[in-house]
């Protein structure tokens, strides 16, 4: 009886082994497991072996068109081993991980820890989510959180955008990628270099969190420490005191916004904008620059500095604007024109079909130059003749002389006054050392300057009037001359009024110094406005 039982036992064991080998020669499929989340299931394989190491360690090895599933994740490979006790899978050759048909990962080696749902991939790793593709040689991918990490160099492509870095973290849920160390973003329009960058594959938005340099294919260069850049639309916001420059302009501010499509640059907070073609610097709390039409608008206490031949003129107003017009010699009119290096206007140029830059100031205009100061409600300045046109109670000062009128044109050359033309209610006042005021007023006033100092003025009126304090040969005042005529010519010597000449219908009286009537000392409309005069350039920044 005992022999019969032993023979029967070995016979059963032999049949079981034969059936196992026969099954290994065919495509193997496993029935679904009750645990569809954690259990690792063998769906398919051409051969299957069970290798027992000890009483607690055993491996299943599968080879040939292997398919393994864990929940909604499917693994394809050439061969694999499974440790059921540790729930660890190692796969080799042509590996493909399909994570719920949303993310596909390819590699040559995989170690998958089922308990943590973490996959360790090596050699020719590719991860794609139909929006972008990640390439690396060493990747850690957490299927539970959807986070993939590489630390030995990687590259992501998204349409025509390519990003490379030494370290990176990919977030499947949000489609964000965090790049770190030697980050380089390249696309057809720009190159971006930084140490840290956050990029969203879906929105194509790059977020800057470290010092960043952006070089556009148009030659523009932007540096920033923070901000976002929509690479699809070209819209960007920069912080951390960013800078901008191209072949003709440069800018810096606390914050910037830039639209590459419209080429509009907005600067906020301690903004500085430099037009290198026209030698102009603009400072203000807020500045808008349009690169297509080469215009700019400044608000919040703006100050413009015009540099010419080693001299500087400072202009302040509530709002400053600058644009371009093209002077057409045939039609004799101004038309809008782009400002390029070839058409950029030089000062005093009058050649035909040339771009002319103009400037407009609105409200509370103040101008300071070492030779001349002025205030008005508004102004217009053009590079065609370097003329300041002042409107709204304009006042111009030149040393001890003050000029007022309804409208005032001040022609300059090399940043110094050359000619002055006043329309209606023109008046020039010259203060003497003794505090007396020489005054000439009329309908129009034409003044001429030599070396930046007033030299000669002609006043016309109906009539023109003057109050003049003549001096004898010893420079002593002999009295006050109050006269009128159709035309008055005034001559200055060493910045002092020296001689007054009357033409046609002259009428006047000379009062001795001690007999000057108090009501005759001032012409109608006399106002000494020195309290409005900018005393130095720093006042314009207040």
C-alpha cells in the first residue's frame, strides 16, 4: 500500500509539471483580479517561469510580447520579472507604459514598485502626454501622483519649443514642468537662459523664478528675475527690476509688460527708457513704448532729457508723448512713418521724405537748461528745427530776462536758444542789479540770441510800449523812460539791457529817479514770475 501511494503521488506531480510547461509555450492570459488597483496582473507572455529562491522569495519571469496590468496602467515589454511578495516588477527591452491612455512612457529598463506605484526608468526614456514629450536617460515616475523627476539631464519638446535642463520635475495633472540648473528654452522666436523655470505644456506659458535672459530673434534682449511669458501669444509680464534692449532702445523699470505681436512695452515703477537714435532719455512712473510706430507715452511725473553736443535739456510735464511723422516734400504734409535706423531723424535735418520725431507735453510743462528755463501748460517740440512751441501762459527765462506771451516759439541750436518768437501780448522784462525792471511789451516779439544769451529783440504793437532805466557814462541811473511807438528795438550787452530804439509814432517821457510815479513803474500785464522758474534740474523730478 505504501508503494502504491508513493507512485501515485509522483505521477500526479509529473502530470502537473507537464501541464505547466505546455502552458508556458502559449499566450498566457490571467483572469481579472478582485484588486484592480494594487494587484499586478500578467495579461500576456509567450513564456512564464516560477523561480523560487527560498521559502519567502520567489520570482515570476515572463518573456515575449509581455503585457502586465496594474489598475488602469498597462506595461508592455520584451521580458519582465515579478516579485509578488514585494510587488516589484523589473522589465527589460522596448518598454511602454500606458497610464490610462493619457500618458505614455517608453524606455529600455524599468523597475516598478507597486506598493508605492513608482517607476524607475533608465536608458532612452521618453514620456509624452500628447502635448509635449520628455526625453532623458534616467527618470523616476510616480504613477500615483503623476510626478516624473529627472536629475541627470533632460529635454522636453512641445510643438516648436525645446527646453533642456540638468534637473526637472513633470506634473501630469497640471501639465507643468519645473526645470532647474542650466535651463535653456529655444523656439523659433527666442532663446531663454535661466537657472530655474516653470513651464506649462498646455498653455505654453513660462514662469520665471530666477535671473533670466531672453534673446529674441529680432535682436531684443530682456533680463528679469520673475514673471510670466506666454510663448504662444508673445505676451509677457516681468518683475524684479527687468531690463529691455534692442538695436535702438533700452529700458529698465520695477515691472514690465511686453506684447511681442504689437511690440508694445509697458514700464511701471522708476522707469527709464532710452532712445539711442535720437539721444533721448525718458524717466517716469509709467511709460508705454510702441516698437512698431516708434512712439512712447510717459505719465506719473515723467522727465525727458534731450542730449545734444555735450549739453542736456530737461523737460517735465504731467504727460509726455513722442511720435514720428514723415515729411513729404511733394505734398508738403506730415504722415505717420516708422522710425528705422535708415530713416531716423537727425536734428535740424530738412531733407525731403525724412522721418521727423516730435514731442508733446500736456499740463504743467517745465523746461530746464543751463542757458534757458521755461514753463507753460503744454508744448510741442520737433527735431526738424529744434523748436519748442509753448502754449498756455508760457514763460521763458534767460539769465536776468523774462519773456511772456499768449503763445511762444523758442528756436534752439545745440541745446541753446537761438531765436524767440512771441504771439500776442508779448512782454520782455529785464531785471537790473538794483532790482528795477526794464519792460517792453507789444503784439508780437522777436528775439535773437548769441551764444545762448539774449542779444536783440524787436517788439511790434499798436503801439508797442517800454519802460527803460537809462544810465549815464558812470553807470548811474538818470531816471525812468516810459515810451511807446510802432516798433521798439532792444539791444543787450553782457546780459543787461543796454539800448532801446523807437521807430515811428514815438511818444514818451523821462522821469527823474526821485520823481517816478508809482503807478507808472509797470506796464499793463506786468508780472515778475521768478517763483515759477525752475532753479535747477532736480526741481523737475519733484
